[in-house]
């Protein structure tokens, strides 16, 4: 008597994100072994990421030819008139604008050779800090596009540190990690980013509170009324007598906590999400997520499901080139490793039971600077400023890839003979779609290509019922194909070309027949 077909159906494909840590069949089938150029959308579907589009059309210094300016960073600054100014930079030049980049004339005695600036705003000025260089300021308060080293400001007091990290919080600038001092935080007077002496300005030496030998300050943060000092192997938290409720009191700064054994290795990995601070440590992406007064919650490793992958990416990267951004609109934290051309996308919409975030990988991207402003994600690129937009990479298609973890349908000692494979695709617009199946951990997959439908997408008041196919803006297609091959353990997935339109996968099913018992 013929045995009935067994079905392995995944209704929420890749819903839990990547998991490359758990071995083989022990992993939940809703995890993905591979999820390239994907996001987890608001419906819990595995969908294609957006692409990027260069917005810069010309650069004034090279006769309208913007090829090769090689931007390394971009920042936004709302000036005294309420006008937003985009300032971007390469290794030796600063620019203003997005569509048309205008070179900013910088007055400084330094010769710029590297573009590893950190930018912050305080009142009516934007400040730029990088170790080994005099800090810079940009303003329109009295002169349009006034851009100078900080020591040239008329109100300059004291000596501004040549710090590598800077924070604008609680009404003043905080800076640390100079060429000669790695353990002191310097701060300005209240509401005056050029006053490094007098008033309530000063410094805070953390060397005496370190518990695990010497260390160096990598980044600074502010959260819940506390000053967060990120070292490589420590996190140090300070507060004042009233927890910064009424005003900051540097005279009553008090050590709240020293967290030893974990720290931050990349300055530009630190992002404040409003309810949390996310940062990159030696062993992965961490979430500070703790109530400091009660100390009720530990630091969480939000990348634990791809821990080894993150460590490998760190080892291949110069840490100063690691960049990140938090996008409230997209509810994701992006961590970019440009040398490896990889961005990890951490989705914060739903935290998994183990405390980690759902994560996917974006491949083939060398973004050197990231900025989220007014719900738009801007990117510093070799040809200018780009935007996270559309579904091509500046006019070129990209490949979306998904594979399950291996699974055995609960009967590991029985051979499964593949008979059919099916999937439900949302957003079909004529793309090439290849379903794949593999057996017994062999990565030589059998492929089953399919051409998705290219029907017109009709919106409200455009297509009529019974006249045009009504889809509410998205076409849903059921794909079925005969399959072949056999093995004790299965792995299924797909590849699709993304070229101008989004694509999501709702469901994937594999039908197999039981073979011999092993």
C-alpha cells in the first residue's frame, strides 16, 4: 500500500530571522540558515530589503562630475533659522547639500587626511571631532556657512580636546579619547560648546574606577538621565544628585555602576533608540536595556543567533570603519562592515524569547556612513549622498536568497523522497524565482526555476472589479513545481532577482514520500 505524502509547511517563512549558531535539525524551522538582502516586514513576512539610490547629481569642485569623491560620513544640522543643513565629508573635504554638493571652505591649521569625524549638534552649531585634529564647528548664526576650527571662535575658552568621541547631552558637549589621554572625559560649560574652561566645565577621570586593569574610552552615551561611558572592557555609568531631573550638576557627579567584562569596540556602533542603547562588543551586538537604579535587567546579547558570524566580520574589519544607524520608521538597527560588504539588519519590532533580535544580512553593500533624518535613511557613498529607496541598487538588480535550517520532519531515520515543492509569493511582478531543495547537508541544491506573473498592479479607483485583476497593490501567486532528490535531512529555499519591485514570501511547503528506514 502506497504511503501518503508528508508535508513540511512553513507558514511564517524566516519569521525568527537568521540562526547560524544552533546546529542542524535542532533549530526551529522558522529560523533561517541564510537570509540575504531580506527584512522582516511588519506582517512578519520575509521580504526584500529596499535598495539605494544616489541623490547627488553634481559636485561644484570637479565641474559637475561627482564620480570618486568617496564620502565617509554624513550629518544633519538644523541651524538658528530652523533650516536643515546636510554636511558630508570625505578624507579631506567637507560638503553641504544632497542633490548638489557645495564644497565648504574650512579654516583650520590642520591638513585633513582622514574622514573619521563624529558630528553632534549643540544649540546653533554643529561640532566635528576626530582624534589628532582640532575640533571643528559649523554655523550660520552670524555668517553663512561659517566653518572653522573651534579655537578660532570669538567666544573660545580653554583648550578643546582632540578627542575621538563626542556626545551632545544634558546641555553640553562631552568628549574623550585624545592622542595622549584615553581615560578622561572632558565637558564644556552649559549651552556653550566652545567654552572648555570656566563656568561648570571640567573633566572626569575614570582610571580609578576601572576594575579590570587599564582600559580606554571608545564611545559616550546618554540614557535615562545618566552619562554612559563605553570603554573596551568596561561600561561606566554616572549620575548626579538629582539624576539630571532639573539640570545637570557636574559638581555632584556620582559613580552609579561599573559593568566589567563587557564594553564597546566601535565608536560608531553606539545608537540610542529612545528606550535603549545598542552597541558592538568584542563578542557581538549588545543592548544596555537595564534599569540602572534597580539594576534589574542584565545586558542582552541581541546577536547571539549569529555570534560567530559577527566575530568573523569584526576580525576582518578596521573598527573605525564600522558604522551603524537606528531607523525608527523601519524599526531596525543596521550595522555595516564595509570591508566585507555586509550589513546586518536587526529588527526590533519583536524581541525573541532568548532576548535577541531577529536579524537578516544585506550582502554586496559598502556603505561608509549612515544617517537617519526625518524618517529617511541617508547613505554616504563614493559618488555622493544616497538614500535607502526603491528596489534596485542604484539601478542594478540584487539577489534575495533564503534557506531554511536543515530539518527531518521528526523522523530522522527515514529517507524522504521529494515529490513537490510549493510557495506563496507576495508582490509578483515578473521576477525570476528559483525554488531550491537540498539533502543531507549537501550545498549542491536542486533548482526549480519559475517565472512569476507580470500582471498589472491596480490600486483603489484605478482598476475596477470584473475588469481588472484587483489586488490591493500586491499580486499574490501560488507556485507549485515537481521536485526530485532524496535524503534523511532536507533543506529548502529560494533565490529571486529584485529589480524594481518588492517581493515577500508568505509560505513554503515541501511534499515528500517516505523511503527506506535507515
